C-alpha cells in the first residue's frame, strides 16, 4: 500500500503509525486497511484524507468506514488535509453530529460522505503544534 506523500509527511511529523500486522488494533480492523489512510495516534484510530483540489475542495470518506468505527465505543479522529501541515481535525462526536445534521451528506451512490470546504475554524490547524492543541481541547470536551 502506498501513502500519498502529503499524508506520509503529516503522519511522520506528528508521530502517528500505520497499524502493524499482529497488533491488536490491526487484527480488529484489518478488513478496513485496503488503503493507507488509517493510522494509530495516541492509541486512537485516525482517518487521514488529502484534498489537492484548489477550486471547490472536498474530501470523501467511506460510509462503511464511519459505520465500522462507530460500531464500537472506541474514539477516533478524522483529519482532512490541504497540505502536510494544515487542515481540520474532527472527533467521533463531531463527525456524527455533522452526519446527523446532514451537513456531511452521502454521494448519489450512498457510499461516501462528501465533505466540502469551507469548514469551521475551530477544527482547523496550521502546524504540528496547533494539531496537537486541537486534540487536547477535543479530548477534554
């Protein structure tokens, strides 16, 4: 599995790891690991997506992945990147609120949630430090 260079730079910078074969986490979620967008950070799962579109940027996140992560009580994060240093980070609770409120809608095939720019500033980060700061804030909520 190859990782997009921007995602690889981001995960290396923050110290996230791809789940390794044999890890308890890998065994639990191995059917999801068809692509290299899923990582472990601070013992929590993290989905990382990149958007390279400058005009009307959007990200797609598979419904089956969200449903699978939601089927447990485990916390997870969704990171939407525009560069290796900047993007937005969302908690499980925020993800589900956006879906329930129909702010993030399924595509016409019902397979992917389409997430369009602009996104809330309170979820944005511009450096490793601001990313880590967002996680500290969201974990206290």
